[in-house]
C-alpha cells in the first residue's frame, strides 16, 4: 500500500502542476470542470460572461485525483514498492519551485 500512495502522490503533484501551468483564460481546457460562485454551480462547459469568473482549481484537483488513482492502480506493486519517498519529496519540492517561479509576477 505504501508504494501505491507514493505513486499517487507523485502523479497527483505532476498532473496538478501541469494543469496549473498550462491553464490560461484563453485555454481553460486543463480543468475537468468549473465552479461558478455567482451561481453556486459546477459546470463542465463554460456558462458565459453573465456567470462571472469561474474557479478552475476544483477541476485541476479532479484531473490530478483521477490521474493519480489510475496510475497508482496500474503500476504493479513490485515496481511501486521500489519507489523511494525521497524521490517523491524531491519531485514535490521541484513542483513547488516551478509554481513559485510561475507565480512570481504576483509578488514583484
């Protein structure tokens, strides 16, 4: 079970970062679904300008959750058992650094 949780964590982080990095107002397709707080409604398709801005974070988490679960159960246990927790921590630190670099424009 430990190996599967490490694989899940690694894949979840990578997919979430990809969704975060590649999503833009012009390309919101990296979100599995959107949440419109003005209507308190989840939607797969954009609702239009009258609905206000959509929150894509829930959709990113949805993609990362699905990808992490699928890969964690596809990878054989003997392979996932060889994965070191250090690899997951280093990958997580690298992903956090990538997100920080991407978001630096908010803080400069």
